[in-house]
C-alpha cells in the first residue's frame, strides 16, 4: 500500500508545505512547495495532503484494486455439447495413491460441464497443453472435485478407489450455470443414484412395473427431447451470464496503462500449502 506523509509550516517569511510518498518497497518521492498566500496551520496541512495525492495521480501510480476490475466482463460459451473442452492436471499428490499414481488428468466439456478424469504416475507439459481460458473452467471443476474427495477420504492413498464415486457425485449435481445436471444434458435423463436403488423412488417403481417395449419407447422419447433440454440450458446460461456481467460491470473502474507510467509492484514470498490436497478441513 502506498503511504503519504505530509506537513505544513507557517512562518513570518511565508507558508511552506511538503509531502513524501513511500512505496511498499521503500522508495521515496519527496515534494516541497511554497504557498503564495497566508494560511492557517490546519489549512496548510490540508494543502500538503492534496499536493501528495496530486503527485500520486500525476505519476499514474496504480496499486492492486481487487474490487475494481479495469475492464468489462464479456462472457463466452460453447455453442453445443462436446464442441469444445478444456484440460488440466491435479497434482503433485502426496503421498501417492495406492496404485502409485500422483497426478489426475481432468477434462471438461464447456457446454454440458461433463467431466472425465484419469490418474497417472507422471504427466509432462507436452502431454497437457496450457490454455489460459480453458484452464480457468477446468480449475473451477477441480476445486469441486477436490471438495467432494475431502469429504470421502482421509488420506490420498484412497484416491484410486474413491475417485469414480466423486466423478459420479459431480456429474449428478445441479450446475448453477446451465440449470441442469451434466448427466441430464449428456444422456437426456437423470441418473439412478445408489440411494434410489436402495430406497426406490417413484420413477424407479414406475419403471419396474412397465414392460420392456414400453420402457424402450419411453427411452426413445427422452432421447428425442434431449435437444430441447439442451436449448433450455442454452437460454438459462445466457440469462445467467447477463446477470453476472451486469453485476460485474458495475464495479469496473477503467484504467489504461501506457509506456512510462509508474506501477507499484509488491512481490510476496511463496508460501507452500500447509495442508495436502485431500486432507479434511
């Protein structure tokens, strides 16, 4: 954070003010001025404070304004299912899983939010290309998957056995962006979760009583309606993104950085994660 120290002096020979700007890394920017008119002590201090602020603006000193983004948000979305996807890696996992793997390769479809993941012993940069826009979407999915795994396992060695169940939980959970579950947008119907098999729900009871031919007919109708469900998800996504963009753009404070402007830079020390990835909170 930029610091400003200022003061004013009133004497018989005249009135003077001074201000010093101090950057987070200790650099000093002093300034002294003499006022042409006589002022009281309080007024000179106000003048000194104003001079220090003007110096900061004249230098175009910009700090980190986390709550004030510099540009408006322009959300984008995939046109249809399985047209575009992103890829990212979870790892290095310590201790390694029971099968000896230390990395999880995760890929997600932009439209349906369907996730597929595979564990590996080693992953290279050549095998997993980096895409800044894509990885932002995948990293959001990674956070949810790790959150599910933290509730299921006590140690990362159990990752190999529990990971398929975590993916099932993710794909059968409602996604706020599209207003549906990834499973519904891919298969046209909701998944039968293990709880429904143990305690039959109404749809399970109905499907058990119908004949095979009637079940096949019902399933074909669901597949025919899948495009309509995906179009509803497109409309839901667009409305959600519009609301999100309006809320985001209200906080925008445009600022343009050009060659020659002074920018405060603070390099924070690297702190390694104290907890492992799948340690319970």
